[in-house]
C-alpha cells in the first residue's frame, strides 16, 4: 500500500491540551483504520514539527480523507507528503532516466 | 487516471532562455508521454509561479518520475500537488466525515 | 476565453467546515456562471495549497469579480494567476523575442 | 487599454550598473512600444521595490511579452499585477455583489 | 509635487466588506484632498497586493498623514514607497555617479 | 534504540545527479551502519522535502555523526528531529503532567 | 548528562505579564528538577529570542517533558536543540570522518 | 533638512573586508557631503542589521542618490526609511486626524 | 553612554490609536528618563518599521528595562540593536583584526 | 562580565570542512581570549542552528570584535544576543516595573 509522511504542528488549542496527545493519536489510529488505512507509526518530535506520522493507505483518496478529518478537529495543522520506498524509487528513476 | 498540479518557477538559467520555453514544454510533453503519463495542459502564468502544469499519470510513481526528470534539466524548480476532482473529493469527504 | 489559475487555502473557518467543501465549490461554480464566467475545473490538492481552480472568463474583470465574491465568504484566501495556453505563449514569445 | 503594475527589484548585476538604469528604462519604453503596448510611467522607488512601472497593453499577452523580454536581460526580477481602474472596479463589484 | 506609490492589502475586515471598496477609495481621495495632497490614481490589482495607489503630496509629511489616516480605519495594511520620475532619477544618478 | 526523523532537500548538485539518488541512499545506509546506527527507512517524497529518512542510533551522538557525514558530501541539506514513539511519549506526558 | 539549548519567545500573554518572568523561570527550574532534569542556566536575551535556556536532562524524554510542560502554560513558544559539548563533538567527528 | 534612517546588511564581500568598514563609512560620509547631504551618524549594530545610518539630505532625491551610490559599491544591501521627528509627526497627526 | 537602536512596529492596537503616538513617545521618553536612560531621538518612519528610536543608557540592563516596559503596554513590538559609534568600532576592529 | 549567546550556522564552506569544526572552535576560543573575552561554552546543536556559543566579554565592544573576526573567516554566519542572568533580570524588571 502507498505510504504517506505527514508533518504536524500543534495549534494553540493543541498545545494547551498536550496531555491528551497520546489519546488523540490513538483516536486518529482507529479513525484511520475505519476508512481502510493504517497508521504505521507516529512520532512525537523535537524540532520544526511537533509530530511526524507514517500512514499507509490503499490510495491517495483515503490518505487525504484521514488527514482532512484530523485537521477538522482543530488540534493540528498538517502537511502531507506522498512517500516512495526504495523499490518504488528505483522504478521512478528508471522511468525518469529512461 | 490520477491528476497532478505542478507549480513551476524558472531558475536564472530558465529565465535567460525564455525564448525556448514553449519548445521545452513540448519536450516535457513527449518525455511525459514516453513514460505513460500525459501532459493535460500547461499554462504560462503571471504571478508567484511562472508555469502551472496539469499532468495525468497512471500512478504517483510515474508522475514523480516525470517531474524528477524535468527538475534535473535545470531550467525550473517544481512543487507537485496530488489533485482530486469532485467525485474523488466526494468519496474523500464521505470517508472523512464517515 | 482567457484562463485563470486560482490557488486557494482554507481559513480556520474553512477547515472546520471541510465537510461542505464540495457543495461550496458547486455554489462557486454557479455563482461564477451567473456572471458569465466558467469554472473549468476545481481540484482539491495535497501540498502547499488546499484547492486549485481553473476559471475561464470573458475578461479579467469577470474573473476578478468571481474571486472577490468567493473571498468575501470567508472560507478561503485566494491567489489568482492569469494563465496562457501554448498558442498564446507562442505569440507572447514572438512578441518578446521580436 | 488594460493597465498593469509591475514591481521590479534589481539583481546584483542591476545594482552594479545603476548608472544606466534611466537608459535601460527608456530602452524598455521603446521595446514595449514596438509590440503595441505603452509604458505609462516608471518610478524609481525607495522601499521594498527598486522600481514600479505602469504599463498599458492591448491585452494580457502583450503585457506579459514586454515583461518577459525585460526579465530575460538579467538586470531585474519582476512581479506583474493586472490593475483595474475605478470604472472597471465598479463593474467588478457589481458582478461580484450581483 | 512628489509622488508616492502605496501598496495595500485588505485586512480580514477589508475583505468581508469588499463591496464598499470603491466608496472607501473615494472617501480616501477626498480625505487626501482635504490635507492638500492628491490621489492620482488607485488600481485594484490581482496578485500579491489588493490595491496600488499613486498619491501626490506637497511633501513627505502630508503623504504620511494620508496613509496613517487610512491605516487607522482598519480595512487595509499599507506599505508606502517614495517614487521618483525620470527627471528626478536623472538628477539622482548624476548626483550618485557625480 | 532512539529514533530520528531527518528531512532532506536536494542541493542544486543533488538535483542534477538525481539518477544516483538510490545508490547514494544505499551508501548512506552502509555508512550509517559502520558507525553503529541503522537506516530504518528512507522515503523519497513529493512536497516541501525531497526525502525523509528514519534513523535509529544508539545515541544522539551517533545520529548526529551520520547526518554530519551526509551533509558534508554536498548533495543534500538536512534537518534532524529526535523522534519518540508512543511508549516514550506516555512517559514524557506522565513526567510533564506529573 | 545530555544538554539541551532551548530558544524561547514570549506569546502576547507572556509579554503582557513580563513582570513575573523571573518567577516563571524559577517555577520552570523547580518543575524541571521534579522530573530529574536541571535548569543549568536561563538568559533573558536581546534579539530574535526573548530567552535562552540551558537544560541538562538524563535523557531526551525528560528534556522534552520539561519543555512540553512549559509550552502548555501559554507564556512562551519554544524551540529545543540537542547540544553537544567538545568531547561529544570530537567523538561525533571521529565517527563521521571514520 | 529631512532625515533618513538606512538599515544596512553586509554582503559576503562586505563581511570578508570588515576590517575597512570604518574607512568605508568615512568614504560614504564624504561622498554624501559632496552631493549636499550629511551623514549625521552611523552605528555598527548587533542584531538583524549590521549598520544603521542617519542621513540628512535637502530632499529625497539627494538621499536616494547617496544610497544608490553606496549600493553600487557592492559591500552592503540597504533599506532606506524616510524619518520624521516629533514636530513633523505632530503636523502629520494633526493632518491625519484633521 | 552606550547607544541602542530600537526598531518598532505598531500592533493592531497601536495603529488604531495612531493619534496619540506622539504622546506615547513622550511618555516613553519620561519613563526612560526615570530609570536613568535617555531617549536621544525617535523617528516615525515610512517603510518596514513604523518608528526607530535611539536610546542611550548607562548599560544594557537599563536599555532592556526601558524596552521591556514599552513592549508590555501592547502598542508596539520592538527589536533592539546595540549600536556602536565610530570610535567604538575602531576599537572593535583593532581588537578583531588584532 | 556580561554574557552573550551567539547562534551560528555553517556556510557551504563550513559544512564541507565539518571535520575541523572542533579545531576551529578551539581557535575561536584562543582568539577570543587574546582580546580579553572568554568562550564559556560552545555547543554543537541539532536543529535550526549548527552551533550555540556562550561568550563572556568585558563589554559589548569586545564581544562584537570576537564575532566580527569569526564571521570574517567565512565558515559561519552569526547572530549575537546580549544575555542577562537572573540577577540582572531582577534589576531589569525592577527598573521596568518601577
């Protein structure tokens, strides 16, 4: 399944309620599962982003639905990147360098 | 086929050779075709970006290969966005609002 | 008819009500039609912009009216670029390189 | 004829040769005229931009050709805005507030 | 009289009330006149700024007073640039290159 | 072992030689291994970053050494974030909310 | 113990209550101590940041917990950097240049 | 005479030759004098700007000529602000609040 | 006494009450005096900053106290730069080039 | 003695020669000592800055000389903040809140 890297920053609301961030991540995990995708991993990070999530989804639509839902709650602002692994990148380079 | 919106800015090299920008766009069109994707449309724009291209590709990999190849030539810097049409967005909202 | 590419970002209000984004796009389509322009296409995108719209309008005025009206509703902030197709660009280059 | 406001910043090359900026503006004036447009006014400015030019052109294409040509010379980087006068804006508001 | 180019962006309040922007510009014109300056021209623009105004004023003070007053109303944020015409710039270059 | 998320952008040199990006990633993997760390995963991404790497290292020092070495080669600019998994974050919240 | 440099900016709330900033820093010192870390030093600074804090903590988790707690109070926004001393850096370089 | 505040940043060239910055400032002082203006004061500063200069000039033209000349040398990039003293500002406010 | 250049921008609150800016500056002058420093000069400026103040203070502490107090009122956001005159800079260069 | 926090970023030159960063830091330490200041501590950091240095100097002049000299070498770009400890800040607050 395609992978997506999502970079998240807490909103003011999100920082104030940092104590339930783990529960919120869990809720996000089940919400994502309900729509056929999978939260591979979520990291709380130190630096320009507060969290980094790895999501697998059957397709771009499902991944986008998952992040749209999360954004609507109001605790985070998200930036999503489609992510290719090594095999996918080999194919991409082969095609690009054709 | 999935659609992609690519926002392009000329590099210094790109601006100096603006005269062959149409030919370069054509070359990009055929290069894209060779790898199974399709340049739906390219617009030269007035504003924060110099060109906006609409690309259809069988999958994210092919789209990425097309833009990687273009970036390697050195005339433009690109930012690519996966783009969903209305039907796709209806499904996405249905999933998100589930 | 001239073409315009509009890059849109949701305001906080826009993200909270993401569920009616498709209906809002439709409403925008009819509003645009009422003033003689045409919403060629709207894409919901993943990346630095939330939506990208392609609008055709008889002239710059009409295009600007359409986006002014949309901005006034408060769900999005817009950046509009005049967009030229290949033929137009050929003429432009001919003139520039004259 | 439609009006365009162009905001210009000198490149390093442009600043070093500031002494011939007036001549360059003149040359730009005649180049613009050759393609059917008109340099209404050019101002050298103190602030975030080094020059502001007001150009009238029969259409967007011609205006874009004029600025493309100027950018290719390498002394300035330009940002062009389509500009509406009061009458045009009255029509635009009438359409938008329809 | 010296000329000034003012670049204006609507605040949220300004966008919501876009319908009375023409009247507001008119009011600005008369307010400017009352203090001895002149609104040469105002353009509504498409791009990084919403309006561009050309103001003539007997001196920098009057120009600054005009824009201070406008800013205080709360519909726009302004950036003002002192603007020199060709003759002024010839003198400036002569002095600089002296 | 602690985890680190590294966000990478190609330099001009990096983009020009995109064809050997996979090999470079492999080389990075072995270089990282030599100093006792592990390249868990590397993704080529579409969006504000060109690659995202997940690195496990016995300690911050080793992780920093790995990225310092990579930066010195000149193909990428990197931003590294220390990343905590769920368990670690539970402990962190417990401590913070103490 | 590992060291961390934290760069802090006051929020609007933080600036309004600048008078109790020293007490807040003290409170932060004891809060940090309660979770096994140590506020080595705090500087109020003149420039792009309002404060710079040096924190020692047994591990990244504890340091992150300390700053998470501080951020939740709402007076500051923080950016934390893992910091290596000379010995650590010698080891890092040795590993990197290995 | 009107006053101008100029904010200056060293270019790479400027930093490398920091040793002759005082002489360069002196040269700037005499150059400014030659065209009828006066370098009231120059400060070398610690923060977002490397120098701040206070220039008095008979008019905007002369001030602009002085800074244009300085920029052309290539050691600094300048931003110039017209500056009003208290009396001027009283008049400005009187006019604005009229 | 050491000199400080402070760059000030009005907050929204500050712009709305622009009419009493001169009085506010006066109040700042006396407040500064009360703590042993001196407001050498304040300029209202046209450009990226709304005011530029020159403050002399017996030491960095007093200067910082003055600007901290001003910031707390809520009309401006300030950036303060330590400023050296020519003699100080000669000494600095002598030391640096030692 | 007053304290200064300096935030440093490597230039391209600095990154390429990362291997001798420790030696360069040492050289900076002795250079600083020669002019009567003291390098209290230098940290190599992971995040928006590559190094953070704590310098004590008899006065602002000496601190500035030290950083000017370092900048001139070309391996780093620096931002220096005057830093107050708790006692100094208590005095500052007392003065500000007077």
